[in-house]
C-alpha cells in the first residue's frame, strides 16, 4: 500500500509564498544544474493552434533531492475571452528512490508562477547591479506582477514602471502594485520611455514579435526575458545580442525556443557560441556581469529543475503544516 498527499491550489497558496526560501530553493536548483549530474530531458510540448493552446511537460531528477516532479502546464491564451485563466496545470511529485507517487499538487499553475518569479529574482541577484533601484516591467498579467514583487526580494527597488499593450491593464496593475509593495509604480504608454530609465527591465508577455528594441538599452542595465518559452514567442530584438552579455537558464533550451533561438535565426548569434548559463554564474564557474557598464540579458525559458525544486519545497511545507489530504492506494 502506498500513501499519497493531495494538495489543492488554496492549500498550496497558504503554505508556499514568493519569499526568500522560494528564491533560495530555485537558486540551488540552478546551481545543481551546473554542478551535478542532473537528468533533465527536453521539454515535451503539444500545440493546439486553433485555440491558441500549448501544453508543456517538464521534469528533472536532481541528485540529492529525494523526489522528482513531472509538471503538466497548459497555456490557452484565448481563455480570458471566456472568463477563464490563461494558465493552469498540476505537478506530480514522485519518490526518487522508489518511483511511487508522493504528492499530487493541484496548483492550477500557482507553483509555476512562484518558481518563475523566483527565477527572475535569482537572475537579478546575480546579474543586475547591486544598487539597481528602478524597474520596468513589460506586461500586466500575473507573472509580470510577481516579477516586480520578486525583484524587491533581491534589489533595493524604489520605483517601477509598467508597460502593456492594454493600457487599462497596465493602469490596474500599477495601482495594485503601488498599494501592495509600498513603492511608486506608474503605468506608461510608451515602451521606450519605460525601458530607457530603468536599471532592470523584465519582459513577461506572450509576444510573438519583439517588444524591447536594442536601441533602447543603455550601459549598466539588466534585462530578464521571461516570455519566450516556445519557438514562436519573441520579446527581445535580436540585435540586442550584439550589445548584451547573454546568460541562459539552459542553453540546450534557449537555442531551441528562447530569445537565443531568434537571435540565431536572425544571424545575430550562432549555436556554437560559447555562452554562459545562470547556474554556472551562481556556482562561480562562468562570468556574469563584469563591470557596472555591462548590459546583461537573462533568457529564462523555465526548466524542469525549477519544478522539482518548488514541488519538493511544497511537499516539505505541507508535511510541516500537516496540510493536504492523504490518499492510500
């Protein structure tokens, strides 16, 4: 007989928050990817184009972590027209020793939101200037909002600008974040204006054409691109690669579906280029920012190690809080 824990989204929201522990958990996962024999197969993706739908399946085994997660993550981007969220999904956590299911995490994408925001914090911690205080967020959805909250865990952010194609959503996000975070957050109608005066720029959109021009970048800035998690998505002008010091979450992935993929296609990069990964920067085996004047660019496509890390954190928090419903089979 095996025993499995079932956790609902509401329970997971109570026990797993975007906090220093979540950031450390994801940071350690990146470090493991660079220093340990991690098993992380390529992303499995199913496209359903007539409904603007895509389903990603990610997983990874990390030596030293006693469980591994398999995550099913659908994104259906016409759902808001139906009054439904764009993203949902679930994670299954299995024992790395026996393969038995330990936990079913019915998070509807919440844990993915947290680990993705935490990854943005990790990128800024290791690549942005220590005194970075002004942020620009491209996008006004859940992840865009969480990215600003995450930045405040690692950098002294005092002001922020929100730009989105939908000005009403940008205004609503700015008002909400001002109250939530206690800093000055304003919506701006011009993307260039949002980017030019920022120390950190985060793009968190499903854009299929570049929304951040290389001409807008200035010395000392850090850019984190979050949205290009499939081949057709593209947020960053490929010409930015000639100006920025590039760091990937996984070069194997970004060559196929990240911003690097589009730079290679545009002739602004090569598959054989010797580029850095974030885990190696964290581990000290690769250089990230070298000077205050460097422009840095983190290309984050989302990795299975992040899912295994956040799923095991959720399981441990649930055990400590005696949360969830036990199911025996």
